[in-house]
C-alpha cells in the first residue's frame, strides 16, 4: 500500500491512510510496483524445444513462466503442449520382403518408425522375413555351365555364399565341360621298312641318312642274311628306305659304331671297318680278326684311333689308325666278365658280371686298373653303358614276382682312382638302349622311348616318354627327333610326347573311383576317403576337403555324392551334400547286411532311375532306393551275378542301363531285367568270343563296351561294342583286336596275372589301364570300327583313371621295394596342347 505525506487540519505534516497498490506491491519505500507479466494468465502453458513451461504468480503476484520441464518423449506437440510418441516398431528391428528391406529408426522427433524401403545389396533377395541375403554372390545357381570358352562352376562356400570357379578352356567349352582333344597327336611321325622282313638293331646317323644293322627275319627267328640298311631321314615325317645291303660276315653283327666317315662293327671273326662317306654304298676298308679262342665278342667302342673290344675272355685294345691294317696293342683281363665297354680319352669303362672297372689307357699298350665298383646285379643285356671320362651310366636290375625291374645308375669317376655312385632312376621295365646328348639321355625300354633329364645327376628323371609296340633295339637322337630301330625304323617327335608328371601320394591311398563336375574332381580313396579337388590346374590341384573313410567308389547326381564305404565290419552306401565342396555334409546312409562268411564289401557303384546299384559281395548286387537321399533304403541283396554267370566269375563286374543289369563274361553278354530286384529276369544275350580271364564293361549312349582277353581265340585283347537299344536282342556292332600289346606290357600282364585294371568311357574314347603299366586309348566315335588312337606309358602299373578335358590322370602303384621317384602316384598326362 502507498501512503502520502500531507498537512493535516492543523497544518502539521502527517501520513495519509495507506492506499493499496494497484498491483499489490511496492516498487520501493516511496512508490508502488507495477507488474510486467511474462505470460497472459495463470496456468497458461508454452512448449518449445521439447520442454514445457507454465504461467504462475511470483512473490509479487506477477505472472511469470516457470522453469522449462523436458517433455517425456522429448518433443512439443504444439506451442502449448508436449507431444507423445506412438512408436511403429521396436528400436533396431528389421523387415525384408520382395528383395527390399527397412529398419526401425528414430525420426526427427525421436519416435520409432520404419525407414524407407531400400533394395537388398548385390541385387540379392531376402534371406528370411527379417534380413537380406548378406552374400556378394558370384553366380546364380549351383552347378557347371559354359560361358563362351570359359567353364564356370558355381559352388557354395563356408559362409553360404555362391562362389564362381572360372576356368579358361583352351579347346573351347561344351556341355558344361572344357572340350577334350579332337585328336591325340601321335609321337611317331613316320616309319620305314616295317614290313616284318627283318630285325633292325644298332642305329647311327650320317647327315640325312640313318644306318641300321639288320638281320634277316624268319618268322620270330633270325635268318642267315645280315648287313646294313639305310633310311633317308631328311624329312622325319616321311622316312624313306633307300638301301638294304647284305654283307658277307662271319656270324652275327653287333656293336655298330660311326666315327666320322668310318663304320665299325663286330662279327664272328673280329672288327670290320667300312668307309661310309657314301652311306648308300659303304666300302670295306679292312678288318682285325681275332683268334678262334675268342668265343663271344660282346661289345665295341671306338674313340679316335683306338678300338676297344669286350669279349668273354677279356678286353682288347686295337690301333685302327691304319684302317687296312689294324694292330693289336694289348689285352686286358679284368676281374669281371666283360659285357659292355666304353672308351673315352685316357680311360675305358668295362661292365659285366658283378661290377664295373675303369681302365687307365695312358699307354694303351699297357692298360692298368684304375678303379672299380662291385655291382651284384648288373643288367646282362642291352646297350646301356655310357662313359665320357667322368660320368658313367650303367643299368642294374632287381627281381620281383619273377620279373626284372631295371635301374639306371649314375656314377662319378674322379681320376685317378675314385668311382662312386651318385644317383639312380629306378622302376624301369626292360632298359635296352641309352644314348646321350647334353643334359638329356634318349632311352628305350621294352615298352617305350623317351628322354631322361640328367641335369641333376643325383636325381635323374623321365622328361618325355611314349609307349611303343615294337621292341626297340637301336636308338639315335639329333636333339629334335628320336630315331628308333626294331621291326623297322621309326621317327618320334619328343615335342608330341606328354610330359611325365607324377604327384606322390601316401602309399596306401589307392584311387578306387572318381567323378567330375565342372572344375571339381571327386575321388574315392582307400585312406583319405571322399576327396574333393579344385582341378583347374591338374599339375597342382587344390585340395578343398576330405571326409575320412575307406571309400571304394563315388558317383554324382546334382549336388549329391553317393559313396560306397567299407568301414570295419560293415559296408554301406553314404550320401553327401557337396553343395559346399569345402565341407561335404553326410545326409543319409544305408548299411549292407553280410552273410556268415562275408567280408564287408561294397564297390562298383552305378546310379540309374532313382536307384543305386553296387557290388556287395562276390556275385551279389545290392539295389538301393535313393529317391529320398536322406533315407536311402536297401531294396534287395541279389545273387544275380552268381546265378547268371556263375559264382566263379573272374571279375563280378556289371553296368546298369535303366533297370537292366548288363553282365559280361568271357564268352557272353547277358541283359537282366531288375525292375523287381527280388526277381531278376534274363531278357537277352549275345555271344562274345573270349577266353577265361578278366572282363570289364562300360555303358554309354545306348551301347556297352566290353574288353576281355581273347588270346587263343583271335588276338590278345578284344574290345566289343554291343548295341543295347533293344535289350531283348543285344547285338555286336563293332570290335577291335589288339595283337602283341607289348607297348604297355598288357600281354605279359595277362599271361602272368590274368588281369587288367580299369576301363573308362569318356565321350567317344575308351581308356584301358592295366596292372603292368600303360594305358591304351580306343576311338569309338564309329562304334562299327573302333580304332587305336594312342598308347601311353605309365611309370608303374596303372590302376584307376579319369579324364578331365585334355588331361588324363591315372593312379599308378608299385609294391616293388626299390628306390624310385614315386612308388605310388597320380600320373597326369596332357593328351594334346
């Protein structure tokens, strides 16, 4: 209240009565206060920046705003009130539909709401209702396909993402595989004088002419005539026989040598010397006869003006500086029985009997012993001793199962008296001839010709090798072409021979079966089980995974691998999902019951018509229903093989076409209807002339391809092509007979063991491997006229094999206990460039 000082009635100053201030408060001791209201009315509200304030009286009764109070949901609905969230979703929630996704996020007010729809990354669809497929897929669907000249194999990786394995195809791509060789190059470019009229032995080159020692042929035996023959080799692709000259010699000719224009050889009397300046008309210059006491002249080596001859009773050194009148310089009696000799400068190497001797020829008239090595098993045959004064090559042998295996041994001679063995190349069947050119040896065995790399004397290795049908008796090499003599004279182009590539593996890890899909190879092995390989580089395949077991065969159906397994006392069929080759998943299994005396056995797997078929005891076939791969069911264990072809059938092999079982035996092929596995019914047969022994079969394109020994019938090995288009009337539409299959040792194999190893049909080619070493390739593009296309040498006996585009891989194994680069290996052959 405000009071004012004024005069009263007496004129005295006195305060008036207090008058209430209009706004109810004093501004000071002398005046009333006046309200400046901040807000219009009590209880009014205002909202700003997510906070609410209320109008109220202060201590003086003036209207002022309260301190702002944050809205519960953090935003204002309007200028006078707080807002409240009506959340659409939970924080962080996601949704995915139709390849689009959205996420629950806070809007500008902080309320939870769905974001705008966005497409899944990489163009993927939804993984489920909550999320997109997270993978950056490299392909669209599992499996193999061609993209131009590139093979693409789409698989699933360990994260569930589809990965693309791309493989350029050198020969083009077709039918989801790199194309194979349209033809296999023949390493033998031409041959001459292969008319079976003579045997052609030692071989030397004189310019564009090859000179061979020949002997008349009288059936399998040597006739009485002998001499020299010449072949024009100016064009190795078209050898031309130019002369055959009979020479009046005493006894057999051996050890043909060419030094400059001079030809030297041994006969029954001694050394013969001819002028070969004109190889078509060599002229006799002289001879050096030996006494009759020299029973057998074994070998001859000529260096400069010195001829060195090995005979049963010792070694002779002859001065041949005067061709018309050679002079005996000395006779040397080594501690061994001489068989081969090589002279080089000051020294001569003599081998035979039980060792090797180095002879010092500083004075050829007085040769003396320099050094030696005892070798209890020197090879008693062939032309395999090489010596250049410091390095010596000799052949030794070991016996296994009544068979000789040779080793090319390497020695180093350090004058004046040290001879030591420094290396070896073992596992050679029948090493006959070796000649040297630089860091290569041209070599011939009983079944092959090839080149040996000797750049590392401690570890010589086969570099190139090609199977041959004739026994090679003479060899010459000019650095570009190998010339070989045997039943004729032939030229070989080493560039057409496949490189010898061996990948060593565990000795007990036998390859029992294989299947391919695009760039992947699936193998059934005895130790590592189901093996999956990225085979884009056959020289160095990448192991993706293994599933340990004793796997005996494998077949593919889409992304499923069916594997036969012998495990402990049980045999079973297992089914694996191999969509992810890095981690195959077992999804189903079915056991095979055994009999009282049965060992667990299951192998030789086939798939046909929703069924799996396998040999599951000798003479028995097990049939499984695999329509549901997660639960394969054994329908029957049938003795159909024993009942049809006899319990002693040599191979117990079969193939399947539809519901028909195709059973071969040495003289018959039988078609059995197995629609009801419990009641097999024979529907057709066809005769196949053969011989007791192993039989094998492959089926493809409505035809059966059968191979069997047929010696004593019409040849050594017979292939039959049988048309199965009418199962009740199978008929032979083509056949092929192999005679004297010496090139890969199969003839010996059949006689010795009565078995070969593997038959494989790949496209229009039939591949046959055998347990003696070698692979025979038959072109069956014209079933009526199968033809030999190639023969490949293998390092050891060849067992199972498979083909991926232009590469042939065979599992080779030897149980023979000698040192070798790889006793058990996968051997890869590039069939064409």
